[in-house]
């Protein structure tokens, strides 16, 4: 079986193009974003007892932190469920958050 010139040229071009792709990825890798959501909101796993800063509210709910501002929000669920539940209504329940506190993210040494 004899390999002609056309086959050699095509295989050489393919090998060169693959080498160009490999070198380009090695010298200029794509940036990686690890665990950053589109709105920079971190939701703590689990359900916690939420206490409002004024002491007027205390209920179970989820804790969320806005990673841009450091504001800590509480989303009341009313139970140990990880989402708001209303057994009386047929429509899905909506949890309105309230501010629990704030982390001073600007004071961190970056």
C-alpha cells in the first residue's frame, strides 16, 4: 500500500493545525470562574433561626449573603423546610427577605 503525496500533505496540515491549537491554549488559557453566580449571591445551606436586628422578628429561614455588598439577608420559611411553604394557599408561597446584618468586605486586604 503506497501513501501518495496528497495524503501526506493533508496529514501534515492536520498535525500543524492541532499543534497551533495546543500552543494557543497553553500560552493563553481561558479564565476560570469558580463558583461565582450571575448575581453574586451566596445562599447558606440549611435552615437557621433568623433574628431581626430590632428584635421584633424571630423565625426559621434561609440565610443569603450578597457578595458584592456584604449584606446578609434572611428569607423566612416558617418551618424546617428549605423553601417557603403555605399549606393554606394553593399558590406557591413567596418569602420576602429582611436585612440581618452586613459584613464589611471593604476592610479585607485584597
